[in-house]
C-alpha cells in the first residue's frame, strides 16, 4: 500500500487532528505491515508493532513551533 499524503500546517491544533495523526501512523508503519492483505494478521501485527519499543511516541501530540524559552528550557541552561 502507498504512503498517505501528509499535509503541513503551522497550527499544532490542525497537526494533531485525527487525519494528520492517521497519516503519520500509517506512514511510520513498516512496508511489511502496510502490505498485509489479511485483516486478522494485520491487526495482530499492528498490536505487536505498537506494543514494542518501535512506536512508543507514535501517538504523542506534534509540536510544530517552539519559542526560544521552550528551546532553552529543554537545554537546561
């Protein structure tokens, strides 16, 4: 299966909507999972993939912009 076209936006609200999250989740899957044609096998592989360390941060919100204070705060300066 092909990758889903991802849209880009400066709005973090838009980037965290279900369609954007879906496209990121789908595109991050290995091709071997995306091409499975059997639904039961696909579901088992998805469960295994997302319960592993491969995708621990897959559902976290996307931050599309950072202020200087946010960046400096992460540097522990």
